[in-house]
């Protein structure tokens, strides 16, 4: 090997280390990724980088951004990003990490949810340079013989090795046959788009590696590798950030104030993890911050404030982040009610069931959720804690009340 060859290999190894940072590259690790990068440059053919998103909910969240940010890194190195909108796979819903069957969605619901996906993904990646496809384009064309060929490439025993299916099988919880088709459909996506690398969370290990197996079965002698990224916890620090747990989710569509407030509510042990996975903060800086917090020479609250400003800046701009920080200080340090809170007009003299009112105006995901918030002492009317879970309220003409749920959500009730 010449000195030039050695230098080139070093360049691709550095690229691979950067791209695989915090992730797990399979098979072969960082060295295998460096070889793929080198081959792509020599051949003049950019790598096809696959990411699939099922529109089972209308919003993407910061958990999605971990993978989207990695997708953007590949894009910045000149590779072809292929974003798959899983409008066909969403009819089933990914069973990964589930202990029960997902409720089915209608095609209409999926279409509504999918409409906002590209707009939200554009907050992280360059959508104009990405290839956008919907997997219904090929999955809905499969006939029964095609489905049998797909299914012939995997055994029931292999499917039941999956941790989520294994747990449900052992505990006698039902596994619907259509759920077993989901990994096959996702894997076939890789066959069709000829993916070189598929990105996903660590919960996607089975699905993504199955895509590699299917490519081999369909004659691709250079099958995809996979890069699995960590799954971040939600704001409670325990449950993974997921659309299935909206109370702990920070959505990309959240307002700058809501996003900042939610980030300030994360437990201290998540600060460095969020810095690693959601910002461009260097490993050296993060290591120093972690050490200083451990020694007590740095205040976690202050670092959390800088973290929140960095992330809000990414999605709303620096000015909005500064305003959100100032508003947070006024609200919580000085116990002020935030400005420009939403107003709902109510008829004077009529009785309003508080849990219904909360659910109708997005202060709770349901009336049951509203009752739980009341029971937990998290609901106030004009600064007075509400204790009756079926509380009703009414007001006279021109009267106003401030409804507060938790620390961050407010609603002005104006009677007329």
C-alpha cells in the first residue's frame, strides 16, 4: 500500500467514524462502512441511503430527528437519501416494541398523517435533494404468488425469535397474522429501491437485517448494511419518545415555547444524552460538562437551558429560542402567566364539564386523561387547584378565567 492509498483509507475511515458516531453499523462495523464509502467514491455512484417512516401519527418528534440528522450527514457527503413514506406498511403498523396489536388505520387517516411528514422532515434534511417514494407504489401491486414468494424467505421460528413476538407468544397475548407480514413488507422495500444502507432505531434490528436477507434472496449480491441509532427517552426519562406516548413527546411541530418548556422538564440524567444525539455539540465539550455537573461546578439547570436554546434554534430560529427562554424565566422564575395564551369563547350562564373542555382544546388527549391530570393535582382555575375530577364551571358575561394544566399549558376562558 502506498502512502497515498493509506491517506485515502484514513480519510474514509474518518468519514465512517463520523457517520457511525453513536450508532451500530452492521455487519462489519466502522471498517465495513469505510469500505462502502471508498467503493462509492471510486465507482462514482453515491450510496442509496434508506429511511422508512410510517405515518401512523401526524407528527414527527425529536426521537425521529436522531435518525433524520444521521440521514442529513450522509446527504452532506453526497449520497442519495431515499425517504420512504410507508403508506402501505402503516395499514398494519410496525409491531416492533409492541406488547399488543396496533389498531388499524384507514387509508384516509394515513393520507392525512402523511401530508405533514415531508414538511416536518424538511426541518432536518434537504427534501429537495432527497428521493421521496411511497411504498404503496409497489406493495399494492403484489399478487398472491408474489406474497408467497416473500413469505418463503423466512420461517415462523425466525419470526418468533423477535423479542416483541416472543414475549407476546410466551404470555399468550395474541399475535395477528397480518403483523407477521410487516417485516416482510419493510424488507421488500429494500429490494425495490436497491438500498445500500438502511437507517433505523435499535428497535429495527430485525426488520432492517431482514431487508438484507431479502435482497440476497432476490439476487442482489451486494446487499444493504444497516446503521442502527439509539432511541432517546421522552421527557419523563423512562419511556422511549414515541407517538404512542404523547405526554412525553417533543414534536417537531411544537411551538418554540412548548419545545423549550418540555426540554427544560427533562431529568438531569438526560442532558448529555440529548446533547449527544440532538445537537452538534462535540464529544469533548459534552464530556467536560458531564464531569463539571458531577463535581457540582456546573448547574444542570443552566446547561439544560443552553441545550433547549440549541434545539429550539434548529427548528424555530435563534430569535424564537431567545424569546422562549425569556418567557420561560418570566413564567417559572417569576410565576407569571405567559403572554398570548389561546382564548376560547364560552357562553355565559352555561355549565361546562371541565374534562370535556380540556380534551376538546388539546389540554388533554382524552377526558380520561383530563381526569387523571385533575386527580394528580395538575389542573388549576385562576391559580386554584381543581380537586373534583368531574368539575363543571360557568361564568357570567365578560368574565374571564385562566385554566392551567401542568406547568406549561394555559387557556383563557372568555364568557360572553
